[in-house]
C-alpha cells in the first residue's frame, strides 16, 4: 500500500531520440506529405522521469545509452531537468531512436529502434537506490523486450523483497500481444499501481469495455489506473471506482499525443504520493496529459538539449547508422 514516507522515485526503462515527423495534412500514401521534422528527447521512462522532476520530486533513472553524441545529449539534458541518471554506456550500439509519425489529428504512430536500450542488465540497477522511502516505476517496454526483461524483473523482485511500493505502465498493446497477456499479468500481478490504456487493458483481459476491463484487472493491483485518452480516465481501488472526464485542452487543440500517457502517469504518481488522494492524483494527471498534447513531442526540450544539438559534430543531430562508437 501507499505510504506518505515515499520520497524517492526510481524509474527503469528506455531513453530515446524521437525523430518526429508532424504532418499538417492527411497522409498521402506513396506521395509527398508536407511536414515538420524535429529531433526531440523521448523514451517512456525518460519522459516520466523528467515530468516527475518537474513536480520537485527526487528522481533516479536507470537506463542505457550509446557512447555516441546523442547519449551525451540525453544524459546532460536529463541532469539539467533535475533527474539523477544511472546509465549503462554501450559502445557497440547507438542510443535508442524512434521515428514518430504524427498525423493531422495529433495521433502518433511509432517505429522504435531500441538500440542501446536493449543492453540493460540486472547488474545495472543500483540496489542501494531501492531502500526505504523509494518507489520503483518500471516502463513496460523493459518487460516486453526479451533482452531487458531480466533487469526489470530483478528490480521488481528487489522491491517486493524490501516491501517497497512499485508501479508499471504496460506501454504497448501490440507488444503485449507478442509476449502474451497472461505472462505479463503474472510478472506484474501484485504491483501497487498499474497504468494501462484502453487498448492495453483490452489485450490483457480479452474484454473490450471499460467495465469488463476494470472488473478483471482491478483484482490484480492495489490501484488500477485506466487511461481512456480523449474520454478521460478511471481509477479502481478496494472495489471503489473513481471516474474523471478529460481536462480541457488549450485553444490550439490537440497537436501531438506523443508522451501524453507518460505525463499522466508521472503526475499521478507525484500527486498521489504527496496527497494520499486518488481523486487529486487523477485530476492532476488529467491536467498534465491535457498540457502534453498541446506541443510537439513527448516533452518540451530544455535549453541543454537544444545546446547539445547545436554543438553536434558536423551539425548533425544524430548519426543515422544502426551502431556506432563515440561520435
């Protein structure tokens, strides 16, 4: 159960450069599409860590990057945002990169190349971090990938052993199908909190309605937080359901949904830990998601990120090769 003594968040998961292609018109297959292209910081765990730091939380991020220029850029930008990083640096793989295609409605489709993220090992998780007062949060991508699952399961096992609160975001409906929903549920059945969206909840339960999903998954976790996108969210805990409509989006409307779920998750955790109120956490999380969809990219890049890209060798923000050594 939740304890107000929780003061430290330890996140485990991906760090990625998002090559974001934002189309201003309906996509024309096999033809030209006017677009805006940007290189932005991303990766689910990195997004959540940065957002948590914005709530003045103590945040530690465990992950892996390449020894290339982008790995340096991510490390420095995260530190500048207030995150303490614990990074495995991999010489034979480049830092993770995700192509993100955003259509004219703001909906995104992602094409991830996990790169160095896939090299995270159980020994990369500093056991000293998972001590009294810590909350572990695991990005589902780490569990859904065969090579990083041992690291994620080792961190979860340590949290269980030390009776620490921990949470998980299932991350991807398509990847849940690939690994098998029953296996995933077995890995995380006793999580303090779980943050699936509607598609992920449907895969995990075989149900296609909110009531069916929450009825089944609500038995697995201390707190189930079901994200419903444009329809808001609901929380199930101890047999009680709290529903919330989406927060109003600014005048510009929905620009890009990338990272909205990450912002929601981080804001919920930060508020819940401080207030011990699920209603307050749900309200703050919905507001954070509404803010996230009003700008391009998973999170707004800070000055350090922009400075690093400007100083990149040969003016290139990323070297587009599958693997590299230091740039």
